């Protein structure tokens, strides 16, 4: 092999290695943010096989899913950055979910809502049916959508409750909240220093706090419009059920 040919191949190999190293380093240094929610009941670990005491009523959960949208960060200077069109479907098994990227720096506040925004909630039938299967707003099981006309279930909590005081859950509990007026805005002071790599944001979600002031032995069914009193009480408790866990 001629020396010039060998030298050219060596330069090509070195250049390729440097290129791929640079690309890898760029990927590693991109600040990525993620969110996860630890499910609790009265501060205890969430478990669908357990029976919990909530306000003196025995309760067993089977489903506890909700949507998060409108994720917006605010710097100490008041500049806002929204994770546009980003929705999370949060379940007890969903774990850490990526929400987007931000420049390196300090973020003072985090805002998001529980639910689905009016535009998506008022979509056409074709808008809904044409969504990709990995889209959180596509068809889900268990269902998080009544139908394309009625819109999404913003939060769905199902299970059984004890209605006769014997400590055994015996009647179905269905709390299905939707419609635009029940979109619930939350905000948290996070003091998050965004750095290269994954930046996790951890929240606690305590289901017992959703039912403060509610007698579940008597009032445990709402699909929003059919029991507005319970829907209003439940949604009023949402802000107290979420807690940001500072590092």
C-alpha cells in the first residue's frame, strides 16, 4: 500500500472518531427534563391489593390515572418556557417521563395543569382517531376519553368502597372528571438548577388528599355532569394532593 494512501485512510479514521465523539458528547450534554409521580395513600405506598382507611371508610383502588399538560418553567427573571403540545398520561406504573429540554441555568417555578387543554378537548372525530398509538391523547385502556364529542377524562380514579361499615369494600367507586371548567392549574416553587444530562423532577401524589371532606361511603360516583357536587369537591382538593420533592 502506498504511504500516501495509508496516511489518507489514517486521517479519515481519526476524523470519523472525532466526529462521532463530538456527537456523543453533544447528546450527553443536552439538558433533558423528566417528571415522575410517586403514588401514596395517607403517606403510605400505593398498592391496588391493599385496603386503605380514608376518612373512616375502607377503600380499595384499581385505577388512578390523570393527564398533565401546559408544562411551563419560569426563571427567576420571570421568563417563561412552555413545553409546547406536551402531554403526559400519568399512571402508577408510568415512572419517569421525558418532557423536553431547557438551556443550562436556574429555573424558579414550574406550572402545569391536570387535564387536557380546550383545543385538544374540543377536537374533531378525525383528530382523535388519527392520533398515533404512542400519543398520550390517543385511545387508551382503561379509557381516558368518553368520546370525541364529550372529550377526555382529565383524571380517573376507580375502585371499591365500604358502604355498610363492615370494613370490606363492596360498592364501585368511579370518579371521572372532565370538561373544560374542571381544568386545574398547579404551580410549584422548584429552585431547579438545570444541568447537562437528565434533570428529574419528583412529585408525590397522595390519593387520600383527593377525598378530604368527602364521605366515600355515601358519595363515590361521578362522571362530572351527573354529580357536580362531588366533582367540585374532588377538583377543589387536587392542589393539595401534589407535592414537589426538592432535591
